[in-house]
């Protein structure tokens, strides 16, 4: 059975400790069940050239600072999969590497989706030498994996402007953040992937929502998995602190 493709708006690493967003991630995991494995494209692994993790036991990487000790002590001991990594390398030309593990864009979410850490996970890097259209074309090569029992996932945020993020609870979203978030959702529902690729023209003031594109690009890897007519559902459709979109996407 074809597995879904999923984009996670991961937000703050603190979401690893629980909260309302984590509840939706747990519900998603229960709905999906246990796939053969997951290929994750995270905003937090950028490289020159393309890499894929091959360890049998990937490290839990705490790639952040200034957070509580409880968060730094968290581990997500999901297995890797050299076999899946090899298949990803075959499809994409990615270079196998042991120089990365599971960064917080991956484990802060998956610790809730599959809390028993019993689903193998490999990460595919964001090759910074590619354009948005080239990222999308690369992502389409991963399509066979869904029919082989694997989930293709991305982790980032549609809207990610830390400079304008407000700490106070219940902060109203900026108009430009709401507009861009809605435009992304509309393009996904319409299957208009060209609009997603050319995101600068997707909505007015788009570059306020995407001042740098590393949190947006993983969305293209998920959109590229969409077959014609495949349904799209959203979860955690909230803009946190005014300028961080937590919106998640399930395709299929």
C-alpha cells in the first residue's frame, strides 16, 4: 500500500517535550501505522553536494543552544537503515555518509510520531548548490519509495521569520504570514507545484515569510510526491508567535 508523504512544521525544539502540536503528531503516527522506514529532509542539514545517512544507529544531534537541560538530554534511538540509504543513493545519486545523524528537525517531531523509536530513519541533506526547481526535480526521484513501503517526509516551516517572532502566548499572526501560509495551502490543494517552486511570487511580501529558504525547501520534497488527484490534508494549522507556521501536510 502506498505510504503518505508528510511535511512537518516543526517550530521550536521545545515541541519535543510535548504540547498541542505534539498531540497532532502522535495522532498522525497512529493513523499511518508502522512503515518500513522514513526518508526525512530536514531544514537543519544543509550541505554542498547531496548526502544520505547510512548508520545503523544514528546519533541524536542536539543542534541548538540555550534550551533546558531536559531537552539536551533527550535521545531518539531510532535505527538507521543502510539498505534504505542505499536505495535513496541509487535513486538520487546521494553520497552515503556517517558524518550526520538525526537533527532536531527530525527527532523533535518523530519522538511523538513513533514514540517507540522503532521505525528506521535516514536523512537526505539539502544540497545548497541546487535551485528550488532542481530540488523539486530531485525530489520526484524519491516517488518509488512510497510504493515500496516508505514514508517520504520533510521538516521545516512554510513561514519562518525568527526576527519578527513574538514570545508572548497567543500573539496574533502578521498579515503577511497568514497570507503566505494560505497561498501555500491553496497551491498544494490545487496541485500547482510551479507556484510552490516560484514561491517569491506566491503572495505579497513572500520574502518576509521566507527570508532564507532552508525551512521552506523541505516542502518541495513533499509536494513532489503528490500524484495527480491525490488528496491533501493539513494539521497543526497555526502560526506561532506571529511568524512561525506550524502547518503540517499529509499527501495521500
